[in-house]
């Protein structure tokens, strides 16, 4: 009589193609750079890490397309269901957005941290953009509050964890909306770049400015500008002053790389990446700009470029490369080489700083009393520069700068201008000097 052997049951694995933006991020991965961003919520009471872990375990059952690992194929990378233990909640670190090697952290592409009253969610950009990340952070936070005895009604960014996922939540929305009959060319002129002193690996310098939304709105209104236009202009103003300090013979244009949430123009429930970049700019070679002139330039740029017609052409230009039959059969290592070379020599040199504005964040009414504010960090820049991220909740607006250089000239000029305009700013930082 032969013995029967029982093997472990095979757990089902689902594969997900990387979306159009996500294709690029793993290619740029290197020892000192990882496309990681952070979203944080500052609560009004200290965090219980054991309860937070339970909340993560329960909430993540709702998002199977986040519990994945990235794999290499012959022609493309892809995401596949990850059944490894985790993700595990950790105590926070002093330098956020640390590189995320794909074979660490049980191969998960996100991390959850806690510190005192703060819950932080860090995500690799190959998985989702800030909108998707905010859904995860708020759903985890809502479940945490429920476990602490405070019921929270699902709504907005807070998903019902007992509801089945919708396929549209993990679609590549770029491919659905890339329908333009024209493909606008890419501008390729180099922008001004800050030459700062690199910090030791891995140091991310954080400078936060906290201010009242109502006051920023009032000041922006005096310039006939929106809050986004006003803060973009302040950053360009700061960069102009920084370039003047360099006393260079050859001036260069000042450009901001600003992501636009395409969901505002093309309806989609996707939690993956669905953004494109626009580049508000001024050209000091034409002469020094007053702040009022910068505001006017940014205002008209936004009106001209941020609309569904232009954005449709932009995403069609991006998507067209993946439709090319020849490119599709080029081996992955050659694609990586070409994309990395293009990014280093062209794309990365087209902006002076990154600026993202997540805008006004809302939460369910029964969740709001427990929250003080939100923060967002763009993480380690690819090259020596500073990145700026803006987010607001109720009457608190936070401007979060992150850089890997010692100099803080841009941050100083930025916040000085706000204060000169009458906006009270509270500064926080992880810098020690």
C-alpha cells in the first residue's frame, strides 16, 4: 500500500500589467533613488501600533491589487499577487521615503509607519499615484478608528472594506482615454538646476510650513489667482532669486514639474497612476520678472494647458510608444537602457523643481474630529534639487519641502515671500542644523 503525500495548497495568483506611468519608475531605480512618496495623517491622540497593525491587515483585504510584488518578464515588468507575510507596521524613521528595493519588505511596494500621533503610508510610484495612496491611508485610518471604538462611515477616500473591488480600480486609465488624433511634441530645453552640496546617503531634508488656508486664499485673491497659481508663483519667484545668487553668465528658464490629476478631466475610479505633467515656467533671459508678472504668466499658462483637449493629446503622446509593434518586442534590458538614458539626459533636465498639489482633502464627517492635518512628501529627487508638495485639510494648509542637499535657499526665499505677503507660517523640520 503506497503512502499518499499531501502538498501545500496552491494559492491563486493574479497578474496585473503596469500602467503607462508605472512602466518608467522601476527603470529609474538605483541604490540612492527610489520613486517613493509619503502620505501622512496627524491624529489628535497617540497611535496604538498593535491596533494599527490589525487595521492594516483588515483594510488591505479590500485592495488585492496593492498586495503584489513586481516581477521582470522578457519584454515588460508586471505585478503579481504577493502571499508573503505582511505588510508589517513599523516605528517611523528620521529620513522618510527611503529607497525601496523590490526584494526587501517581503517584496511589498508600500510601507506603513507610526510615530506618536502620526500614521504614514509610503508607496512606490509603480503601484499608485497620490490619489490611490490617499485611499489606502484613509481606509486604514478609518478602520483603526473603528477598532478603537469610533465608528466611521465609508465615503470619499474611505472605502468599504466589506465591498468587493471593482475592476476599474486597477485599470490602466491612460489606455482608455488616449484617443487624440494629434500627438503634441515634447519641449526639450534644459531648465535651471540648483547646484547644492549633496548630503550623505541616505539623508532627506524635510522643511514643513503650516499655515491657514483662509489666509492663503485671501492673499492669492489679492493677486486675482487661485491658491495653486499663487504657490506655484512663489516657488518660481524663489527659484529666480536662487539663480540670481549663482551669478551665472548664462541664465536658464525656470520650470516646475507639476503633476495633474487626470481624474478631474477623464472620469475613472482607478487607484493606479493617472497623472500627467505640466511645466509652469518663466524665462529670466528675457529679463527679471516681478512677482506680479510671474503670477500673470502662471495664471495664463494654467488656463491654456490644463484642459481636457491638451491633456488628451499629452497622454496620447505617452501611450503611443507602447503601441509601437517594434518597441513591444524589444527585450526589457534594452528598453531600460534607452529609457534611463533619455530620462538622465533629457527629461530630468527639463525642470528646476517638482511641485505637486493634492488640494483640499476631505474625510467622512465622523472621522474629521480625530484628525489634525495631512502631509505629503515627494521623496528623494533624482538629481540635486528640492521638491515641494502641498496639501490642505479644513483650514490647515501644509507645504512640505524635501531635498537631498544641504542648502535651504529656495525654502527660505519661499517662506519669506509668504510672510512678506502677510501669511503666518509655522516651520517644522527634521534638520539638525
